[in-house]
C-alpha cells in the first residue's frame, strides 16, 4: 500500500477529495495548522504543523513527518503550502509533483497574472492595481462603464470581492474592508466585470503535455455571482475551452507539470477570458471531477505523480451536478437522479 502525505487534511475540500478516491490502494497521512480541522480529517493519521509562512519551522515539521511515516508522495492542498513547498522542493525528503515555483508566484497574484496575460496575448479581464484610495478616482480613465469588480490580489473563495457600481461605492467597500479586516488598499485590484457564463476548468500536466482536463459550469451561487462561491456546478465539455486552456497554460510554462485550475468567464463579446488560475492544489469541487466519466481526476493525478500514468481520454465526461451546502456533505447527481428526488407540484 502506497503512503501519501496530504496537507489541509480535515478541510471540507480535502475530505471530499479523499472520500472520492479508492482508499484501498493508499494510506493517507494528513497535516493541518488548525487543531479542530485536523480532528475532522478522514486520513489515517493527522499531524498539527506550523503555518507555512513560518517557512523554516514548517519545512522542518514536514520532513519530521516524512521521516516517521515514509510517504512516497507529498500532496499540498492549499495555496500557501503549494508555494512554500515549491520554493523549498529540494529540501523535501520525498517526491512532490508541483508546477515551477516562479509560475506559482505569478499565478497566486492576480495582478502579476494580468500583466503576464497582456504581454502574452491571453484574453483577460482589464485590471488596474491600487496604491492608495485616491487611485479609485482614476477609474473613469481605465474603464468605460460600470459595474466593475473589486477583489484582492491573492486568495480564493471570493473573499473580499464585490461588484462596484460607482467610484464612491468602490471607496466605501474598500475602506470598510481595510478597516474591518487585515487587508490594505494595495491588496486590491479593480477589474472589468465579465457578464458571461462562469467555468471551473481542472487541467493536469506532465512535462508540457496535457494529461487530463475536466470542466464544470458554475450554475448557482450562495450569494451573488463573483461575490460568493457557487453551491451548484454542472459538469460539461467544450472543445473551445479545451483549446483555450491548452494554449494558456503552455504560455505560462511550455513544460508545465502538476495541476492548473483555470477560472474562466465569457466576456461581453462572448469570447473566453481568463479570470485566474489556482495552481498546485485542487478545487473544492473535486467530487464532480472524480465521480464523472471513467477517469477519477485525483486518481489520475496520483498515477502521474507516482509515474504510473497511462493514456486518458480528454473527452471523457458525463453530465452531473455537484451540490454543496454548509453542514452538509457534498452531493453529485445526474439529471435523472435529481428529477427522481424532487417532486414538482
């Protein structure tokens, strides 16, 4: 049995990931920085570790666990851990299958990603950075109309994100965020708000070759689109999106390795545009990519990372819905199963 060490164990995303893979083939050991989340882990054992921002202490703790448990592979499942492990990959005493550190740094900062996209002709929402609250007065010089999109440069889950409808609204929103939360004005960007459909696109790469791609349409949200995570997503397939994803990732790294999760929307001209790439870790909604088609996406990742890969069908998908809600386990249904479970009056 192969031992795998995975981080962020006990979080909803990691638990859902592990609950939809064949655990009989693997022994999973977990880590978390939070004692209470660690207690909720579905891994065989779970270790409490320092925050990855405490780099020396974190790397020392990871290597101590590796010495005890002897995992064949270490799998990070949070942004900061993917970044720090990639930065110190030569010091990790087991295999780690990650994108290049330099690419992770660019993609974890939405404005650095935007600058790269502009230089490399990748369609992306127009974006302006902020240095002070007064920069918001320059919005009319950068954008032709509202609404726009205020969001912070790093992080996930639509945190500190909102539609804005005027310069004054932007000032109120950002001033509130900087007063109430541990963020600064320069942490924010203002972007064009893309009106079209919203897609999550998981891609897996090995030495610059696309191994697997799965995608889903974000169909319904806890709150407003762009301001909250979705609670319903629908598995789908589009060759146009496949082509865009392949071309985009190859521009960031022609020899790409690991996971690149592309968030894309269609712009006002109905063209595909990139909004961000979550790199080196897995989507929270992995059950829909693990439980649809013949290829379990996380299983494929493990195969590739462990050198056991074989050919995978890029068009292998089936129409299913992923539904999640706080305090409920996530569900995956076909349309027929949904219809059977619900009675329309």
